[in-house]
């Protein structure tokens, strides 16, 4: 017996759930199918959102010879065999190639298709769970239309599950399948936008439940048993991983402790402790910075504790560090300063180090003028004396601009008083 997800796979575009921004009346993919003029396309989105299904439906709308490859196990030899078909009677009207997981093809493998995509003898529909702008060869990208598929909503997954119950009912002629509303909503919610995973969970729940009084009841407990815990779309080497890390940092930067803890929980479920620790230390310096300079020391202690403890206990110091950073005052003055200085080094003629600042701890340095005229600040009142430190070409450059927070306002006051003799 085929898996439920395969049996339930839509055969026409109207049966596809979700992707309402692409599918429906006057929507782009529907219009492409109706026109039967199929361009090169790349479908990008998370697992279980309908990329393969839509590609199969589009393939049926053409009169081209259809081939399907999965880049995880296909090779250049497979592509060459398809190219040979172009010279046969069956391939006279061209070939439609559906290439799943295109990100697993290296540049050379992708390039082998380029000539035939360019002259129109092969129409490519590729799908990927990764951002194609990072993983697909630019020459193919420029000849393709990229469509982003989104995670399917819980409401749409519920519709798919109700259709699935009707299909499964054919397997249980003598019993009625009763999917309780609470279980329906739970399975829909925990699937993480992946219709296939929701259908697999329902299938397991139905086939592992015993009929009582000719009723197979799928209640919340049966749903729990079938799913064990929430299914997360998480691949620590994938694009989705960096999306979660990005949302994590932006939530902390935006002082939203609740959102930050939510994304931390996602990262913890993914099990990638090292990425969390590294990101927390970056945030402490990049986003909190000089508004609360002690943050990096506290975060480092939490990170060290987490690494020593490991999961599941590591979640506690990680949460402490996350909440501390989200609720701390913010300043990006440090990263702005160093990035501005690096930009000058990369783009300007910065000139030589002033001679009076050069190393003079060797015989003959003074004959070169190195160190001559240097004023030792500790020999002056308040350990300060005015002199030029930057090279002549950029002597008026200003890299550090104090943020508007208590700590940096005190820095500003101190420097103004030291340099100008004023508190303002």
C-alpha cells in the first residue's frame, strides 16, 4: 500500500492546499498551467509545502517528454541520458525536466544543463529547500523564474487531513474513523507547515488505534502518541537554520524577550548548541555593546556553563543570557566604529603612521625620526595631552560616536571634560 501522503497527492491544481499567493484564480502558477507555456522555474520553500506536487501537475499540462531526477542521487550521466532523448522521436517536442533538491548538484552538474535550457530544448523545473540565490548557479538563476512556496497554514493542513480521513475510510470498511477536533487542530499545529508530516502522523494514529464498537477514534492522546513532540523544520546546515538565528538576533535587538525566547526554543529543539552560544556572544558585543559592557562577561559565563552542561540543562543558562540581552540597553557604536575604520582601510589612501607614534625601542630609531616628539600622556595632568594619533590623510576621521545611553553618556561627558575642559 502506498503511503497516505502519496495517495492523497493532488492531481489537479485546484486540489493543492496553501500557496494562495501563487495558486488560484488569476494567480501566476494557475495562469502558467492554463497557458501551457511553461518557462524555466525554480520552486523554493520548506519541505511538505507542495513544490513536487505542483511540478507534477504542471508537467501534465505540457506535451513534452517528462523526466524527474533527484539531485541527491542523480549524476551527470543521468543528465547526459536525458540529453540523448532530445534526438529521438519521443523528445522531438522538447523535454521537461523536474530536478528535485537542485542545491545538491555542484556547479559543473548544473552547467551541463545550461546549453539546453538556453536553446529551449529542455525546460527546467527545479525545487529546493534552500535559498536558490545562495545555492543555484547564477547562469541558471538568470534564465529561470523563482517562486517562493510558503509553509502551509494550520487551517489549510486541517483541510488536507479531513480529505485524508475520507481516503483512509476506504481501508476500514467495517469501522468508522472519527478524528476529534482537538486532535485535528493539534496535528495541524505541530506539523510546522509540512502537510506530508501531518498526513504521516494521521496515518500512524489511525493504523495504530484499535476499533471500539466499530469506531476508530483519534483523540488528543492518539495524536500525542503519533507525533511524540512537535515536528520542527530544522536543518543546522540549511537556509532555515539561518532564518531562525536571524529572527533570534533581531528579536533580542528589538528588546522583545518573549520572541527571543521563542526563537531560542526553536534553536534548542534543533540541537545546535554551538551556533546558539556563538550568536549570543556576537549579540552581546554587536547590539548591547557599550550600553552595558558587562553583558559580554555575563553571557560568556552563561555560554561556558551551557557548553559544560550540555542539553537539556544547557537551556537554562541560554535562556538567562537571552533574556538578559533582550532586556538590556542597546548600542551598536562598537560595530559601527570598527566597520567604518575597515571601510576607510579598504577604500581610502590612509597614509603612513605618524612618525612620533612609530616604535622607537631599538638603536637608531631616532635617526629615522621614529618616536621623536611623542608626548607620554601619563606625564601630564589627568593622564592626557593633546596630540595627533591618526595618519595625516585621515586625521579628522571620527569612527566612534557614543550611543545615547547611560554608560556612553558618561563616556561622552568624561571625554568632553578631559579634552575641552567642559562637561557638555
